C-alpha cells in the first residue's frame, strides 16, 4: 500500500459482491499491540461497484465452519480493535 496505494476492498452484500475502489493511506505499520504483522490504513473511496457480471446475483451467502478457539478469537479481536483506536 505504501508503494501502490490504489486498492480494492471486496465486500459480500445481499445477493451481490461489491468492489470498493480507492486510495489507501497507511496510518500505522506495523500495528502496535497485535501479535502478528498487520497495518492500519485509511481509505479514500473513489467508487463502489457491483463486482458480479451483468444479470448475476448471489444465490446464497458464503458458508463457513468455525474451527477456532472462541476465547482466543475474542482476545485477538480486542487487541486489533484497541490498536486501531490508538493508531
């Protein structure tokens, strides 16, 4: 992002997928207080587009199986959100 700040963030929505295009600005790298490499960035949004081809929609939401320790996940979420607030 530091070298090539133009980014696309992909988000699943109701019956579609959105491509959010914009320019990123790294706020903190690495993000302090997180146990692995992660950065915090702001994004100036230029466009939001439907990323599916014309006439298509998602027939169902993506499915997944949780295979993690709930307590460890909550701890990591708290570490990341607290670090982002301080960045």
